[in-house]
């Protein structure tokens, strides 16, 4: 049987990926869909791309909570776009 911590991590992962998928479907931020298409066109697997994007979302949620500031949508969009250039260096 899986321990509680592992179950919680899997739940969080699923919800973060679901949030990214909703952003893509809603077109907000528009960068989410652009990044998905760009990374898929580089041959990356969809699940890997969604997880990378979800990690960016998680970091921005964490920053907003830690600083007691509103979610920085512009910073989030910028960091999503940065995913498309990581392998180009």
C-alpha cells in the first residue's frame, strides 16, 4: 500500500497538470498553448511537457503564497516561455 505522502504527491501532480491543461483549453495565459505546441514540435512527449509546465506553475503558486502577494501572471507566462529555449543554449 502506498504511504500517505506518496498519495498526496500524486494528487498534487495530477491537479497541477489538470490546471495547465485547463489553461491551454481556455487560452489563458495564451503562452501555455504556445509553449505546449513549441515543445511538442521539438519531439518532446506530451506528458513530459505538461509536467514541466506544471512545475513552473507550482513554483509561481509557492512564490505567491510565501510572499503573500498576488499570483504574478506575467512572470508565470515569461517562465513558461523560457521552457522553449532551455535546450537551445
